[in-house]
């Protein structure tokens, strides 16, 4: 009966805790009913042995204190020996305590011993349950009170004895209800835990299956042809290097974040097998990247507004697309609010154009950073490479880069392009345009 | 202290020594060649931490985060334990892996794919007792700082702007020149940034004991009692660890349902972190 905690899993916790609480309930009753024995002291003059009444008060207070303390600190079900000791004490208390009054007066002045002792059969009901031992204990209590009042047998004795029997019976019923409740709770908790385990297991399986499919496809489509080519002694060419870069980027993405790899249909012509030219079309009229995810043109679908056409999602799609093409992007995208839709689209189109320019003009670069930060009020986008750059003195800034940059200005933003020959290019998109006089290459 | 010293004819400046720990010979060879070309003395390449001579005292160790044997943050911690300065590198490490390496004491991180030039600048800075923050690391640090704010000694606006500049692809020298910052001041800022990153990790990542419980209960499916016996603690302590794991998991996974049981949180997080 003791030591149940050790073998219990977490759902069984509730069963043990319920037993603890039931033990405490008996403890409360024991402590509360101890006050009854004070009452005979008020009939001091009518007592035959007042000192016995004093002993009763002291002993009952001590016993009730000890019992309540033990019940409060019970780690599980109310202990058998505690209840047994309580019954024995009550038997003794009734037999001895009743002697404080004259024989004919016991049933009157010392009747307060009964409410004190009635708690004992409740403890028996909670601790021992239904059974011979419990019935014997209750019978002992009844017999003790019958003997205590012996010459003075009245109808009241009947109601006292019924009291002992009923407290036992009612405690049995309450204990059964509470235990049924705690068992049902434990079972529900166990079911919920099992459902979670199943869910986690299924998720894991589905994910590992998806991961395997993606890995298989990526290796087959993007890595194996290159490795085969090299293994067969194929000559390195610019196209091969380009394909190898792309394969490396895609492989890296699988390793770092397989969950981020959605099976996607690329609209660009590079998804073919041949190591062809990187898409040379101007970025201005390309379908918005967000559309690649199958959401459709999207602006009418209000419910998808944030998920599919939010700036962060759109920029992430741009990142994915260029990474798939082999651009060694180091992205940082942190968007906390949504600027107006037209601004979002202009920014994303300009970002695509800047990245497209890096692919076309920067030469071999080992790192291109894309920094996107903003909220509903302002957005900053920086595209920075360390490629060949160009000489601002000979190339008209922004001129050759026609297309989507002017749209930024139309929406109240500003584009800055700073470049040095050999020092790479930095494209800064700000929305809204900063006030005049802010440092940084003014257009 | 350095055996290669007499070979160096270029006056009194001792060449910096570097050890490279990486299990890919292709990567090691080309990197070692470039370090040698830049005037470093390069120790024999080690394919694993165990293969590195324990008595070696290079000025900087370039350590890949995915190694056979002791790997990742544990490898960095081991090297730091030997009093070595560590520059972490990887081509595939996730944000968590990189930040764990920083928390374990790495003084910088560079992508494995970058040109030798950045590698050499980074290793030089780390060897001199400084830090190196690549654009990628700056992005990771910024994101970590905005997702998991510290209650005290959080990085200030200057430091945040420094990270923003680095994440935009500028180098530390360029930023110092642009803002009129001395390199000593920049160094102090980086020290504070790294310190904050370490404290952030300690607060929001499972402690070693919590990680142990996550592996036992979350990955191996042990009951509380079995886990308690394996760890030689009380059952209630295991439950406490799991509750702490759940709190940390919810803090870093705002989308997770708040009703998630502790053992499920442990399972999901352990899988996400690649435990077990």
C-alpha cells in the first residue's frame, strides 16, 4: 500500500495524489471534531471526576494533532496502522472518558465523545474499504460506546450506533466515487499521451519518408550527373562549374534544412537537364516568386495574404530560387510588419533584379549577402557582392539596370547603387526614401 | 616555442601557426596551401579532434563543426579546454549548431565555401585574440538576439547596428572606417556581443542534464523511473527536468501548442536538435 509512487508513471500520479487528498480530508475531520470534547468542561460542577474530563481533552488534542499531521504528510493512501491506532484510541477514550460523569449522566454530559469518535469509522472506510477488518473495527467502536453508557441504555444509543455504521458506509461510497474519478482521469491522460506518441511517431515517419524522397531526387537530378561527368574524366568547363555550384548549394540546403525544401516547380528554364545558360531574361517581368508555391496570383485571396504574399515569404522564395541556381547567398530576412502590397512587390522585384545582376555581371563570387529588415513603416534591403564591380564613372548608375528599380522611386523609396572596379557592388533599397542629406551614394 | 621560427627570414615577426581539423582531405589540402601561402605555419592536418597532437599549441585552430568522434560544440569546448583559440567553420551547419559552437567558446565562424582571403583574415583576427563575425554569423546572432531577448546586459543599439552592418556584407574594417570607430572599441563591442550570445544559449538551450533526460525519455522511450535509475536521480527530478525542457521548448517554439506534454516536447526538440 505504501511506496506506490515508485512504480507509477506520470498518468498514475493523479491516482496517488487523489489518495493523498482523501487522507487529508480525514485529517481535517479528525482535527475539527477534536473540539467537541471541550464541551463537558462547561458542566464542571455536574461531573463526578472532572480531572478525567481534563485528561480526555489533553489526550484527544494530542491524538488529533498527531493523526492530522500524519494524514497531511501521507505520501499515498491513508495508512492502515494510523487508522487502527485511531480506532483503538477512540475505544479507550469512550471507555475511560465516560467515567468522568455519574453513571446515569454519561449519556448526557459525556455524549460529546461520540462525535469525536465518529471520525474513526470514516478513516476505516477510506483506508481499509469494505471488508471483515473494517466491519470488526466499526463493531468495536459501537461496542465500546454501548459499554461506556451501560446502565443508561436509551433510544439515543440506537442513533449513536447508527452514526458509527453510517459514517463507515458513507466514507466507503465517497472513496469509491473519488477513486473512480481519479482512475478515469489517469486513463484519459494515458490515452492522450499515447495519442501524442503516435502523432510524433507518424510525423517522424512521414518526415523521414519525405526527406528520403527529396534527397533521392536532388542527388539524382543535381549531383550524380556532375559526379559522373567528373568521374568519366570529363573536361571542366564554365557550364560544369556552374552546375557544380548549383548542385553544391542544393545539397547544402538539404543538409541544413530538409523541411524547407518543398517540392517545387521552377518556372525558370534552368530546371532542364542540360547545363544551359543561367536565365538571361530581365527580371522585370518574371512571375512573382510567391506564385511558385502554387498559391496562384494570390492578391485576391485575403486569407492567404500574410502567409503567401507577405514580404518575408516572398523574400524567402527569392532566396530559395537564387540558391537553387547556385548563387552562394547569405540571407538575413527579418520582417515584423507588412508594408503596402505595391511596395512589397516593387521591393521583391528590385531584389530579384539586383541578384540577377550579381549572377550575370559579378563574375565568380563566393558570398553574396542579402539583408532584408523592415516593418509596416519602413524597409531596408541590401544586396552586396564582392565580385568584379564596375566603375561608376563609366557606367551610368541605374541606367543599365533599368526595369524594376524606378518602380521603387515611384512608390516613394530610393535605390542606391555603389560600386568600385574590383570591389563588388552594393545595392541598397530603402522605403520610404530617407530625408535628403543622409550619407550614402545619392542618385 | 615554435620550431618553424628559424625558417622565417622576414625579420622578427614570428609566423602565426594554424591547425586545421577537418575530415575532408580535399578541403584541408587547399586550405592548408592557402594558409601556407599567406605566411602561416600550418600544423599537420588532423581529420578528427583525437588526431590533433594534444601537446600542439597553434595560435588558432580552424575546426569543422561536423567531425567524426567529438564534434560540434563539444569539440570546440574541448579545444577551449586546452587553452586554444578556435575559428569554427562549416558548409552546412545550422544556426543552432553555429551558435552552440559560439557558446562553447569559438571566437568566430566562417562559411567553408568562402575564398581563402576571408579565412585568412578571420584566422588572423582570432589568433590575435579577437573575433571574426562573418555575414552569416552576424545574421544568426541578430536573429537570436531578436528571438530570445535577455533580461539584463542585452546588446545595445551600437552593437546591434554593428551586427546589421556585418550581416549586410560589410567587413569590420569597413564599418570602423565608416563610423570612425577605433578597432579597440569594435573589439569591445564584439566581446559584449559574444558574451550576450553565450548567456542567451545558456538560458534557452537544454542544459547537459536536461539534454540527457531528453535523450533517455524522448529518444530512447524510457519511462520516468527507468530514466531516473539511469541518471541515478529521483523520479521527481526527472519530471522537473522534463518540465524545464518544456518551458524552454515553448519559449523557442511559439507555435507549439501550450498543452504539449513535457515528454512530447522533449521528443520533438531532441529530434530537432539531432540528439540520440
